[in-house]
């Protein structure tokens, strides 16, 4: 078992947070973000407002919180990769978690609607940037450990940042395409092209 493996309590907390996030996001898409209250979210989830605040500090966290959950899933996936596998290959496999968000029409429509909420709210947009940095930081520590680097080395951050840039380039190219080719192929092309150029 990895040193990064969460405890039972942490896994249980994450499950509740995932459920709350899903319930809240359904309400945001149905009623609008500004029109949805914490009380409505708590009621829809079958809990009190007081219990809600044990899991999230604010309503904003329910839009932005998905990035924490996403980061945790990526970190867990990286922990599950073989320790002897090249880091770049491990990151590519970890990014398989993004395929449904892009290729599945329903998941993409939901994700795009939530991104519009974030982009339309300066406070949420600033927090989104912080969360995405956290997602990368979660992976940087793990990549540094695999490389045998200490925290002062820039290699792990550079590798993770480059991998995320490849993922974003692949997503943009795939969305602009006729989408007959799987998104995973675009991701492979972007990550392979990067390796061939360095």
C-alpha cells in the first residue's frame, strides 16, 4: 500500500463530498448557481445545513470542489501505477480519467455548463486557478519521489506542467475536430510529440 493511501475516515469523507457535489451541481444546472441556497442543497442531500458545513465551507466549494476530487483521483491513479514505469507513461495513463469528461456527450455538457458558471464569476475563477495548481502540486510531489528528487528540484514540476499542457492542447484540438477520432488518440499524439521534441 502506498504512503499516500487515504485512511478509511478520509475515504468516507470523500464519498460524502462526492455525493454532495453531485447533488449541488444538479441543482446549479437546474436552478442556477446564484438561485440555489445551501439549505436547498442540504435538504436535497438529506442532511442539515450544520452537517453540510462539516464537509464544505461554502457553496463555492461545491463548484470548485470537483477539482479537489479530480486531483485526488489523479493522485490515487498515479499511486496505482507501477513504480518502475517511466513517469511520462504513468502520467499519460493517469489522464485516462479525463476521457469520459471529454468524449461522453452528457458528461461533457455537464462539465461545460459548470465551467461556464466558473468563468462567469470572478471569485470562482480565481479559486479555480488555485485548485488547478493544487491538482498539479499533488502530482508533483509524487513525481519527485519517483525521480528521487528533493523539493528544490524543478524537474517534477516541469514534467507535470508539460503533461497538463499536452492534455489541454489535446482537448482543444479534439473539440475543434469532427470528433470521429477518440480523444485518447489526440492525447497520445500531444504527449508523444512533446517527448519527440525534447
